[in-house]
């Protein structure tokens, strides 16, 4: 049987797990419709708030890190804020999208100030449009924390639990809480969101960064009238960090639905996130750099991966690689046991020598570990 990419998550039926992440790929109904036409399984719209007049973007607001050899973009920084489009325009867009694409998954990314009435008002008004779910942006790292929004909430587990709880009191649709990676232990805020009632976790948002310094002008980039602020890092370079965040959360709360985000550009990247426990994946920078058309390639690559392992559906391998995480001490023990087994197979006299050598090496490594 050909592998199926369809998956149901928190009652939402995705025809495939590829979701466009919140950001420029979902700025209005026209571009969202185009992504549906091309075959994306779902979409998280650009984050919206009740009063867009407070959102003022700068130009430039992007910076790129290129590989030394081929010059391709491997890392991307932005200092872009949430959507600056009026709230009512968004409500019209969301309503129209659900009317024209009833079977496509539409998730509304919402953000508000630290006030219960504001979070509950935005939740109520947005869900009247018929959207399928919410993503709470508790994680934008730049600009909005100055107004105690975004990451200012996401890095504080008490606030995460409280704000999620406010939304859950009025939400009639599934809610994913989107996490910031700019914390020490990713599981702490994720568990707080789940305690507050969140149905799933989206991770990661961007990583605080300084993309570089112009060596002619000595100004850090992206430079706006000579100055800058630290921005959010995304793209290929963040993938290892994102994989770790998904893994930590999946291990801390087995079975929780995770939407994996960060540096995904191929179907094989997506498979890695799923092996770490993600049931859907989101792509933002990859679609900005390579276009919405990558969806065909993403689906084909993931299908080929599944076929090569005889997986018929996504649930068969979601979280499958988590069991291979252990402690360093255990790795040393396993290595030692394996070396001893190999040495034993080589013969008693030789074995004694090898084991001595390896035991010496292992003892040294263990001492070094203790010293660190
Ligand atoms: C230009 C830009 C704008 C973004 N705007 C938002 C946003 O409005 N809300 C949000 O939750 N995440 C936003 N993000 C974060 C992405 O959704 C995503 O979490 C992050 O970029 C990592 O994924 P990626 O490497 O696929 O881009 C933005 C990212 C970029 C690059």
C-alpha cells in the first residue's frame, strides 16, 4: 500500500502534515489561497492582534547568513513584527478562506497584551470566522516584548499557564501554544502551557540573534538609520536546535501533539522532526527562500522516506527515535560492553590487552567528564 501523508491532530484532519508557518507566507487571503491550491496541508496565518495601528515595521528588517562556499542562505534574521493589517480585514480574510477551502486547515495565530479581556476578545471574535484552530504566539523575540507581549510571556511559565488558561476558557477550537527557544529548558514553558489547557505545542519560534556587522560602517545588521536590535534567527542553521526542543518536549510529555518548526526545507528534514515526536511540521523561511512550490518536493521526499521503511502512515514513526536518547554515562557503559564483547570474540589473551586499553581510555574519559 502506498504511504499515506494524511493525519488527524486534535480533531483537525490534515491531508498532509506540511503547514506554512506564521510569517510572510501567510500575510493575506490571496497568498494563503495560493498555498492551498498548490497542495499545502494547512496554514498558520501571520500573527494578528486587535489593534494593528500599534504595529510599525522598519525597513530593512531582514538579514542573511550565507555559506562561504556556494553563497546559499543558511541562516536568516528578521526584526519583523506581527501583522500590521487591520483586525477587521483579517476577520474577512479568514471567513472567506474557510468558505472557499472548507477542507483545508486554517490556524489563526493570535497575540495580545497581558490582559484577560484582550485575549478572550480576540479568541471569541476570531473563532466566529470558522477557523479550525488557534496558535498562541507567546514567543516573538523582538519588538513586542517591549510591550510585554510575545517572548516576554513565553519565557515566563506562570504567564504561559495563565494566558493559555484565559484562552481555553472561551476557545471552542483546538489551541497550540507556540514556544520560544530562548529559554534554558524547553520543557518548562511547554508543560506550563499544557497545564493551562493547551491541546498542542508549536516549537520553535526564532532564536535571538545578531546576524552580522558591516565591516565598512561598523554597524550591526539589519541596519535601520544606523542602528539595530537583536532579531529572530531562522532557516537551515536553526534545525539542530529546533530538533532538540521538539525532542525535549516530546520526552517530557509523551503523546502531546507537537508542531515542529525550524529550518525545515525538505521532506527528509520533516521526517527527522517526526522521528523526534512532531505530528505536523511548519515551514516559514524555507518557503520564503524557495517558494510555495516546494510542497510537491516535500511530499514526494517524505513519501519516499516512508516507502523505504515500509511505513504506511505517519503515526507509525512519529517519536520513533526518542528511545535512542540516553545519558552520557550510559553511552560510555554501552561502548565499554561492546568493546569487551568484541575483544572476547578475538580470543582470551588479546582480549585482556584490549579491554585494558579500552578500560584505561574509558576511565580517562569518565574522569574528564567529572572534571567538566
Ligand atoms: C520574516 C519572518 C516573520 C515571522 N513572523 C512570525 C509571526 O508573525 N508569528 C509567529 O508566530 N512566528 C513568526 N515567525 C517565525 C516562524 O513562524 C518560525 O517559527 C521560525 O521562523 C522558524 O521556522 P523556519 O526556520 O521554518 O522559518 C516569523 C519568521 C520570519 C522569518
